[in-house]
């Protein structure tokens, strides 16, 4: 079972990031303590991420409940492959998500990926193995490794909220492009996942009106 970084480890990583990068120091000063958002991993974790994408939080929870009920509580590759696409659609999935569910399950059953031992792979190898599955993009792979495996040095640079928070931190006019965001995040190794959580926390606090976004010092 994946383990999330402890509160003390998160605090230490934040302090290290703030010491090394003024942009992170600004975000750190305006963001309260946060806990790691660890989710169930393995096949279930990835399948659920696909199911919940591009719908509201409320809708995602409702659809997932129907999926669990429809599979009789057995969220396994074999159970998903044992249902036709139309059956999965009857649980509330789109046709595309139902087909992606089959693709993920088939990859595990046929040995293209081993969700039970994915932790044996490096971050780069795991992303490559995950994105080889039809329907799994790089953002999904990276957030899966962060949230479902507790990996601490992954940065999903394609995330719009992260890019916007990076723009604020650097006092830039435009959001960084994905490749530029990846390059910028290199300075935050080996705590890139903590940097991502920090930016998400900051972004959320600003959007909720809890933090006033101020211009960086000249």
C-alpha cells in the first residue's frame, strides 16, 4: 500500500523549496499547511481517475457509486472485462470511458502493465508504461503516481491550475507552456510533487478569496 509523506516531511520539503526559490517562498508564505491527497491505487485507482475526469465532483461521486454497485463491489480488471461496453455505459459511463476501462483492464491482464508492482518502476518508466495504454494521457499518469502511489517527485506540468499558479509566482504575463513548466520544475527536484501540492493549495485559496494575490516585490 502506498504511503503519503508525513506532515513533518511535507513541512521540511516546503522549507527546502522556499529556501531555494523565491517564487516558491511566496506561495509557501500564503498557503496554509496541507495533507497529501492520497487515493486508492492499483487498477481501481487508475480506472476511477478515468471515470471521474471531466465531470463535476458531485457527478463523479454518483457515477462511481453506480460503477461499484454494477460491478458488485469487485473493482478488478477481470470484473471490468467481464462486462460489455454497453453494460458499463449503463452504469453512467460514456462510451469512451467504458472502452478505456477495458483498455486499462486488458493491459493488466495481458501483462503490459502490472498494477500490483508498479512501484518497482522509476517515475519515468511508470509514466511511459501508463501512457502506452489507450486513454491514459501524461497528466493522468502523473497525477496517478502522485495521488495513488504517493510519489514525491512528479510534476504534472500540463495542469492549467499549476501553470496559472506558476505565472502568479513568477510575476509573468502569460502562463508557461507545458514544456516550459516542466523545465521550470526541474529546479524543485526532488520535491516536485510537494511543489505541485503547494501551488494547488495556493491556487485554491486565491480562487476562494481566502488569500489576496499581491504583485511580487520588484
